[in-house]
C-alpha cells in the first residue's frame, strides 16, 4: 500500500516537532512538504535530509502557505496536518476550510501523541505566541529548580533562522545561551 501523503502547515516549530515525533520514521506516511507563513525567508528552503531521516534523502521542501491549494492538487495530498500552536479558532477554521475544499482531510494532532518520552520529571514552558517571554521564563524556572538543588536539562526545537543542521543539537551551558 502506498504511504498516506501529507502536507504539514506551520511556522518552523511545532510542525518540525510533529514531523520528527509522528512521521519521520513512519513508512505509512509521506510528508510531501511543509508550509511556512509566520517566519520570514524560510519558504523556498528545505528541511534538510540530515534531519529528515532515511525516508527523505532529498529533505522536504518548504513552501509558502499561500500555495496550500496548489500543493494539495499538484501532489495529491490526502491530509493536511496543522502544525501551529498559536492560531485563533477562526484561523484554524479558515485553514481547515481551505484544505477540505481541495479534498484533503484536516488533522489536528493531540499533544500526547507528540510528547517526547522522559524517565525524569518534565516542566514545559509554552506560550500562545512567539516573543512573549518563553526564554526568560525558562531561565527563571531553571534557576529556581537549581536553587532547590536539582539538576536541570533544557531541550527545545532548533530555531528556524539559521542552519538547521548546525543547530540540530544545542548545548545550553549558561542562562545566556537560552
């Protein structure tokens, strides 16, 4: 059976995370492309093959979200996956209408299916918009936990502004690195 053809919508954050946790090694799914809307100058790039894994030796193209309808038709997309974490109800409905009008299903993955497993307790710092203070809050939380004598490790997805391959693993040695 052919893999289920997917288009992931996003802003180079949760969309990449969903790909890595749900689809990267999933032979039953084929992510044909990502779209990008909120981050300038990321469309017309590729999610690099070094990060995309063995099923994607050429990487995955990133297109403007303005091309959603054309991409669904041209690539016979079966499902459009919502990879945003910061849209209003109306914005989600508009994207769903655009996808389903072209014949694609619209998937909103639940949080549980994309969580990274840990053997240790986890504190998540999230926000509904970009630029509202997640880094500052993360520093304060890490400081408070260290003050309680706990060892702290921090993970986050690579930021889309530079070379994703170079940023695939980042070490935060000090609070200033966050």
